[in-house]
C-alpha cells in the first residue's frame, strides 16, 4: 500500500511523543521492512526541518535526521497545481487540502494522519495510524 504520511506522524516518531509515537514508530518499521511504501511531500520536509531544529537546536543534528528520513521515506513534490486545486477543495484546512491534492496526483492509496477531522471531506481514503497498521496487516520485523 502506498501511503502519504502526515507531518504529525513523522514528528510523533522523531520526538517520541507519547502515546502517539508507538504507532508512528511502527509505521517507520513497516516502511523500513517494505510492508508499505510511505511517502512525504517536499513541503512537509521544510516543516519537519523547522520542528526538528527547534527541538534539537543543532543544524547538523537536524540535517542528519532529515537525511535519514529521506533515505526511508519517498519524497513527492508539491506542485503549483496542488496549491491551486486546494483553493477550491471542500476541505476546510488549506494545508491538509494541499496534501490531499498531492496524494491524489501521485495516486496514493491513502493518507495517514492523527487529524482525521481535518480530512473528513478528503476525496481519498484517510486512516489513523492504528487503522493503517491494521490495513497493511503490520508484522513487527524485529
């Protein structure tokens, strides 16, 4: 299954935010063990960089984390078309609408997020981390 992973899931894992990090870390493991194909958008990377740098206060540490993240997750572009199409979306959260447009354009099977309410009008499947792990029949590779 090809999934676009929302920023909140990435940050949950990177910052060990309890209790959310448990499922977020499982998504990282599922990705590493090829149980799913997980993607993030180029736009997300800048947000993740900002939040990670704010937590680490180190440019080098932040760049190392981003580099490792990009070796695990595929990155997809956010295009001008995604930005424009999101303006006419029925979704109320513009940032999530942009992400949804990127997911649709790239033929993602789903979006994985904790913010299900923000995606209630999304024209593609949206799952919580737990729902996603059940969909891919997650098997702990360790």
